[in-house]
C-alpha cells in the first residue's frame, strides 16, 4: 500500500525523486537517437494529473494537447492546437479548461480562444502593496504552537469563470502585429469553506467565526467594500501592438517579443466599476550555442491609467496571449517562482525574469522528437503604484501586525528547472525557486507546461 505523504517536505522529496526518474528514463533511450522526424497531420501529448495538498487533498485528472501539423512544411510550426484539461482536488477545487490556438482558422489571423472554470478553495490573499502588508509565517504554521492561528489565515474561496477571445493580425509583411480581444471574467468570492475542508479530519481547522482570517478582517475594517467582497463580473476589451521576431514560439533561440497592451472594463458592458490598465512587456532571446544554449529575459510593467479596479482583478497580469490556465501574481509559478503566490499585489507593478536555457539531450522515441532541457533563473519584482488602504477602522494596537508604511522594495528569487519537450511544442516544465527574503516565503516547486515566456 502506498503511504500518503503527510508533510510538505515529504511531498517535495517524492516529486524530486519522480523528476530524477524522468531524467534517467529519457536519457536511457537517448542512445537510440536518430535524425529528427518531421511531423505531419494530427499528433498529441497527454499527461495524467496527480499531486497532493494537505488542505485540498489529492489532485487527479488529465490533460491532452492536440497539434495539427498539416503537410509538415511548417514544422515545428502547427496549423491548429487544441488543449483540454480536467482535474480535481478531492476537497472540491479544480481546473476545467479548453484552449484553441490557430493562424489557419481565419487566413492571416492568429485566433486564440479560452473557456475555463477555475475553482480555488484556498486562494492566496496577503493584502496589498508588497512588503507594506505584513505576513506572519508562524500564524499559518500548525507546528508553531506559540503563534499558530489557522492555515487558512491568508486564504479565501474563489471561483472564476472565464471566456477569452484574442485576435492578432500582421501589418503587411512586417514583424508588427495588432492585437485585439474580448474577455469575460466572473468572480465568485467568499470565506474559505472550513466545514468542507474539515470533512474526514480529526485535527479540525477553526471556523472563520472562531478565527477570522485576513479576508474577513479586511471586510470588517471596510478596506474591502461589501460591493467588492463577494466578487463580480468584469468584461474587458483589449487593444495592443506587438513586435515579434522570434524564430520559434515555444522556446525561441533568438529574437524579440515586445508588446504594449491596453485593457479596459467599460460599465456599459456590465462591469461593477470601469477602469483602464496598461501593460508593457519586453522579451528578448540570445543564442549562445546554436540549437542548445540560449539566454532569455523578460521585463514587464503594468499600471492603472484610470478608474477604480476591483481588488479581485488586481492579481491579473495582462498579456497579449494567455499561455497557461492563469496569468496571475506577482508571486508563484507564472511570475516570481519561489515567492508566495499573490504576495505582491498593487495598482501598478514591475517585474522581470532572467533565464539561461540549455537543451542537453535530443533523441527520438516512439516516432517523436524529444529533448531534455535545464534552466537556471533569477526573478524579481515590486509594486510601483499602491492600492489605497484606509486603516481608520483598524485598532491602533493591531496595525503594526498588519501594516507597514514605505516598506516596499524589490522582491527577488532564484532557482532551476527541467524541461521535457516533445516535437518542440508539447513541453513539460518543472521549476524549483527559492525566495531571497523570508518575508516572501521560503521556496516553491512548480510542475506544469511550457517555458515561462
């Protein structure tokens, strides 16, 4: 019988053993390496989804990514990509996602469609404006008897339904593209369902009435208005300009990918409050050793230009194209690896990533082209524009436990990762990042798909 991992450290050791086994297995078949196969027609990659979380339970499910390469003349470019994922946690959270991407559905037009329902019974919430919001690790550490309050102190329940359509078209024969899109997000927010998380457990979590968390306190202090506190509907329109000279989209060896994107939520479409945001992102790729070693970096700046943004939308990181199930942060798998998810939330922010990427093994297996890659990275970011926080209703003695003035500075993290790629486009990623400052957490292990940028 398999022994269920009962600590985070034990789970990480299991994951690292699985990673090393994958490296060994793929390296072993590398002796059969042959010339690369040109793929044609339909091909697919599929993976089971199996993880474990103490509070959410086991995650189970599967993902499938189908690629249509046509006659193979554009390989590794594809004509159509269809992605399906259905996964669940035994305590109720999950991902239900369909994503379609093609430049052949409509001639000369890149079309991307995402339809997702994402449920998260323990969504991270640490307050606003980075280090200006104080985080107490002991309050959520159930082994720290002196300080512990509840593991759910910095959490709330969030359900998100999303429909996202993105279009891009080229300006004649240039490397410039225009970008446009329509996005509908519906946020359903509330306190963590403690009763559900306590089902079948002897060691019960305290209810939010017995031990209110940060979300409940912000509501009591009226930092979060009653109108915002239960979520809302956010329809947005997007317009942007993209400059793209990448030689390969999944993992470029050279080129530039720069974009300027405006996203607005107008009230006439049903938004609770209207706002306008700007995102500027520059990515650049350098070849150090042809086909095998590259250096890549990303710099991004996002800010609110007008209006009032609901707090539940402030975690969204704007991009011209959505590359994963979510684009949120700062902190976590998609932005600053090793830093607590959503640790850095502001009305404006800046962040960056620097990566060295090495493809150290190439081989053929089951009539498909594979490579193994390693990458080392350094991530950084900070709030540049604060979300207004009115602490008038906070007891003066409590304020130092939750708020600091002018404490925000650069957050940094570093780490390494593994990539397993099939036919250049289906890429399994494993990253392990470590925070440089204990105020941001300790470390994080992330298993997913694709390079970060």
